[in-house]
């Protein structure tokens, strides 16, 4: 995970992620893509994400997804 959103390049403070676990897109871009454009795919891997989680970026988020954690269900 980088320190900036993969879509708008703004610093990441709040992120949205789906089942694939990619945490590279800010919550604002996730909302715009899902609700304005109707795009429910991950911006990184293009996996269909019927639901997303929004959370504040923390050290735990970065650590968990940079190591081998079980997939999010």
C-alpha cells in the first residue's frame, strides 16, 4: 500500500477495500466510482466487489495486508 490514493493521488487517511483486500484507493474515490459511475470493481485487480469496507488507515491495516493474513470474507 502506498501513502497516496491510486486514483486521485491524495494522501490516504480513509480507505475503502473489498474482498480482494487492496487498500490503495481513498474512500472518496471508492464512493465516486461506486455511486456516481456504478463501477463496483476493484481499481487495482478489477475483481467484482459487491461490498466494501471503509476504515481509517492505521499501522495495523498496513501490517496486516503486507503480510500473509487470511482473505477477507
